C-alpha cells in the first residue's frame, strides 16, 4: 500500500468542487498569444492557467518551447487576470526558474514521470516548496512507475499532490493519440483513494473532436477535474495544433458536461 501524505489542493479563493478545471495553451509562444488566450479564458471563468515553457518533443527539430523568457508573460497573466499559473517542469533548473517567477503550480510530464532519475531531480529541487504539483502518468502503461513518481514528489514534502491521466502510448494506431486505458487510473484510485485524479483529454484524444466525449467519460468515472489545452488560434499553434480548442469551444465542452452519479 502506498503511504502518501496528502493534503487538499488549494488555489486560495478558488472553489475546487468537481470538476477542477485547468486550461491554457500547449505552449506559451509569444507574449501576445499567451495574454490574449489568458484573457479569453479568464473571462469565461477559468481560474488556473497552464502553458508549456519547456516542451519535451519526441523528435529534435520541433518547437522546444520559448524557455525562461516566457515566465514573465505568465506573471503578467497572473497580475492582470488573477488566474493561478502552472508550467511543466522536467529538471531542477525548470523548478528554480518557475519558483523565481511566481509560478503557482507545476506538473511533471509523461516523458519525465517515466524516468525515476529525472523525477528525483525535480523532487529534490521542490524541497521546501509548498505548492500543488500534478504528476502525469508515464507514457507507458506502468502503474507502479506512476505511483513511484508520485511517491518521489511526495517524499520531497509536496503534500498538495494530484495525478493527471493523459493516456498511454501504443504502437498500434487507434482513434486516440494516447490510449486512455481507463482501468489504470481506476486502479490508481483504488490504491490511493484520497489522491485527486484529473484527466487530460487533449493528449488522450489528440484531436479536438474527441475532447467532449473523453471529458464526459472522465466525469462519468467520477474523476476530479480536467486539464484541457486551449489556444486563441488553435490552427496556428506551434505545438499540438490539432487538439487545442478555442476558449469559446472549450466553454461549449464545459457547459455540456453532465455530472452523473459516481461510478467508481
Ligand atoms: C503537455 O501537457 O503539453 C505535454 C507535453 O503533455 P504530456 O507530458 O502528457 O505529453
Ligand atoms: Mn501539448
């Protein structure tokens, strides 16, 4: 049995009743794109804004994120809209930079959570920091590796911890970019019932058209929230263009969600 020491996630002033919503672009690209997207999301009631600053790309040569120059843009988002801001961290340097710029929450990406050395480096850098940290499932369908990553971050004293279910790589092509394999987060919930789990329909689906159904399925399974990629001009996005929603379309998806009776 996993022995995590957990406390409720807090974004002061935000009511975190289901579903907890985190939204924002896959990547911060320019100050204008970051601020314009954030203003639209804030206007529709989003309270926690995500944007990738350092992007772990499968193959070299793709856009790898703007790096630390994007962090002041996020700070502006926070100052102007009051939203909390979150970034992906994969190295100790990312953690120190994020802290320096007032980032409110961090998440560990799927490629990082598959690597215990990298997770431990992030965990060590987080010692003494008291913010929510979200751990994505590893790219491969390995529940023990996911729990191990959660334990490493928790072992560093991070008690505001949650898991993000973003689906799993398969060699066979399916309609999904990353197969949801719902039984894995369901089993995670069975093993650690007090751990919040949110679903990332953007990286599971890989295409806009699938986001609504995957989000509804996550709600039907009684998961706690959703992290969804949203960009003010998705077709022109520098990463993950086919899966991002305009803030307007995101609102339609969220408004249509039905919170049925819990099934787990
Ligand atoms: C992301 O959230 O943009 C990302 C890179 O996700 P993942 O780690 O799930 O692939
Ligand atoms: Mn992405």
